[in-house]
C-alpha cells in the first residue's frame, strides 16, 4: 500500500505573527507566542488531507503519504509513501486505520490493495487498510460497491465504539442523480463489516435509483456515535434540486438518528464535532467561497447558521472545554499566498471571537487539529519553509503547528 521511507524532521521554533481578531472593534494585531513547527516529507510535494491522534501520537494522511508525529518529542517517528490516496485517518487501540481510493486495474492485473474495475472504463475504487503504530501495514482491501463499477471514493474516516468507519460516495448508476453517499464500518482489524447509504436505496444494487446525489466528506465521533458531514441534493426524496450542506448522526450500528440539511446555504460541510451536547458542522459556501459554520441540537434541529466574511474553507472543527474552533485555510491575511487559520466561534451565535493565522510567504493550508492538554496541534501543508529532506521553499511538506490557547 505505502512503503517505508527514512527521513529527518525539521523542527522550527520561530515567531509567527498571528492576527488575533478578538472583539470586532480590535484595531491592532497581536503577536502570538512562538509556534513550534514540525515538518515531514521528502523531495517533491506532500499535501495533507486528514489528522487523528490518541494523546501521545498524531497521524497525518495525504495522497500517497501517511506520517506519524510524536508531539512530546517534537519529532517525526515515521512516514510511509506510495500510490494510494489516503483521505481519512483514524486511531484505534494499537493500530491506525486509513481510508481513501486507489487506481484500479483489471482482474488480470489488479491495482493497489486488489482494486479491480472490469466494467467499462477504469475508475478509482475505495481502499481501506490498517497499520500498526510502528508503521507496518497489517492489511488493506478494496471493493466494488455497485455493479455499475464507476467512481467510488472514500473521503473520510473515524473510529467509534471500537470500530472504524469510512465515508464517501459511489456511482449507483451512470447518471447525475445516481451518486449517493456511503458510510462503511470496519472491525478493529480493518476487515469490512457493513455499509449504508440513503434509506430509500439499497447499497450494491440499483434499487431506488436515482433520487439525486449526496456525499460524505468528513466523519467524527460523538459519544460512541458517528457524525457524517457533507452535502445533499435529493429531489427524488423531497429535497430541493440544490446541493446543500448536510450533517447526519448514526449509531455505531449504522442506524440513522437524524439528518440536518441547511435550508438556505449552498455549499458543503467538511467536518462535524459534538461540543457541549451540540453538533457543530463546518465547511464552505459555494459561489461566495466563505467560511460556513452551523450549530445543531441533539435532535438534529438547526440552531443557527453563520457565513463569515472571511474567504476560505474550514476543514476541521474541535472543542476544547466548551470552546469551539474551526480549522482551515484562507487568503485573508497579509503573510502572502494562502494561510492556515484557526477561528474561535462563539457557541451562542457563531460570531468570531478570535482568528489566528499560520504560515509564511507561500501557500499554507490546514485540514484539522488534535487537542492535547491545552494545545491545538494543527495539521496541514506548507510551502513556506525548506526542509532537511530535500524540499525548498515553494514545495509542499506535511506540517504540524502547535498552538497554545489562552
């Protein structure tokens, strides 16, 4: 799946100037304490897609890459590279689950992890696998979700109730309204168990086709349940014919508890988290390209929706002691290029309490964060720094920023 690669880690302590939004009448930027920056990668570009942690280790995934960071030692333990696009990563007891997609082959010459497409054109297929904490691949598998054998992708992963989960979408049929979401459950060893999709459809068949399109782009754990964030347009099931942000809550047995779909926004959610008994979903709006955050109660009723004035996308959301932080990327700073951003939102109404920008003169991006004690370890990609592993400024490396909260 991925192969081991030796490397060094570049650890940088430096002053990065973070513009702290604070109150709306704040007129001057603040200077954050020195951020600790850890780079991982090799020659060429490595970009991040997801992050997961267990309190002592942090794992960052990307297309063809998986890296383990030791935040206590401020070092990189290992990095694996290969030809599987890893878009979701989750941590379980003693192992690491990854989900994504890989280029398929024919039965006579399968692709990575046995990816096969024997119907029509060859399109990517879903892949899931498990590594141990030392970076050894314990196993991986691929499967065809529908007989149509079209585009089938996992875009997210999480762990809940001792199981692993992958989320994405797959072509039920060769029409625009035949592209439903999928959430699949795997056991602790990474073996496929069961999967679900829209209630009116039957996964693996054309039954119920074709009601529209839906997609899961982010997964999170909430008190043993699974939160699935994405977008939905199901005119055949009573929704309007617009792709709108949506968030769903499932039990670990993949029983849907509720689905919340934005009634007035156009765009997508990329992550969801439960904080203080409420669910917060983040993403971006379509057209305007602004941050989007919505709050839902325990029954799935929307409490408020905020489209911020900042251009960019929020790809992660975390809670720290009742505080809510969105993690993402914006062009709304003076550093140059795009920059990673950490935004604190007021749980009462979604107003912005503070904003921290991370990055340098080139393009930088963040995909999520892991909370350890009072620190946010923000994961992403950076082109602003040269690394010890062969990259120069302008080439992308995986990065962890350590942000100590006030």
